[in-house]
């Protein structure tokens, strides 16, 4: 784990702040991050949006087709991501705000991917669309008009990643956090020839939702520090994060950034780890 110059105001924006910035001379580019999970609750075509927001898709825009040891949500190619970023109107000096209808659990992957590709002025709407709506702010049922094409040039590696081997060592020598829900962490018998269920030996379970308050905004910084400290993230030991497919883990990485801590992401996460029969699997509520 390393400290970083990032802080809460660099990575999160409140609904009130976003409304003020949208009314300014240089408003941010707003991306609504949709996914199959949120579409199953409210179909995308029926969903309200923040004014000017453009639609984006978690699986199509912030991941590539996966499978096997790549994991189910590998990173997109830079060429594809750059073309999409330009289509959203993103230029070198653009500020970007991402949000979803899931408390940021989906949009955090968009935040992480764009920052990994070199965009430094990207924030996540704290509390997502629910926070915007709770503030009584106006909504629209259509995506914003297509903007003028941007000219951004992206490059890889601006946020750190973990390989399977590095994750295994980190679980032994540092702190490796697993942000899946407890039943997925604990695992159990494999079903119908599916990959094994459980967790990376030595990993500690921190479900991503535990980093949120009841209104699905992030815990305040003191509460975040206490939550991470309870798991050994104390500033003296290296820390990293994984989940099922590199999505909710990005949410925890954003939470760590709120308190000035930088941690790498195992993008392939459990979907990649469990596809390799040579890698060990721990089960139960203990790290193993």
C-alpha cells in the first residue's frame, strides 16, 4: 500500500456540487454507466438520467470480452477506449463525472478504467442517481445529445494492477481484500463442473457495500479509515483488492483513494483465479 496525492474531493462529487458544475461555463462530461444488473431492475430505455448525461455500458465500454484465465471482465483495448472517450467528447482538459443506479458499485469500474488510461479529472457521483434524485434535481428520460468529438489521447498503466502471482504473494505478505459478498467469499461445492468456489488463500473479506452508508453514499473518511484499519490496512503493509470480476474491487480502491491510500486492482479477480486449476482455493469464513 502507498499513499497518494488523491483525496476525497479528487474522486467523489456530491449531487449539489455536480448540479453547480453543470450550470457553470465549463460543465463536466457526465457518463451514466449502465449494466445488465441494473437493466434487470429498470430497463435502460425507461430509466431517468441526469441532464446532459451520455449512456455508457459497463461490459461494452469499460471491459472486453473475457473468459478463462483472462477473467470475465478484462480491460478494454486502449484503441477502443480512446475512440469511445472521444465520442463522449472527452478532450485533454475535460472533467468527467460517472454515475450509476447502484450506489457507485458499477460506475467505480468506469472511474478506475478511465484513470488507469490516463484521465486524471474523473470523479464518481457519491450516492449515484439516487442521491441526485433525493436532492430534488431535474432528470431526463433520454441521453444527452452527442457532443463535439473529443481529442483525448489515452495511455495505459496510470493505476497499478496485480497479477495472479502478485495477488497470491500479497495475501501472504500484505493485505489482500476480497470485496465480494460473504457467501461468494466463503464458497462451497462446485456446481455442474463450474470453477471452484471460495477465495484466494489469505484474502480478507470486505463486502463493497459495507463501505456505504444507508443512503448509499460513501462512509466519511474517519469511518473508512477505521474499517480498513480493522483489516490491517494501516499504512505500513502493502494492500491490494480483488472481487469477482474487477468491478466492486474498483469501488473499494476508490474508497481507499478517499483517505489518500493507493492500492492495485487484480482485474481478473476470482473469475480469472478460479479458471486456473493450479491455483489454490480456500473456503469458509476464515482467510485460510
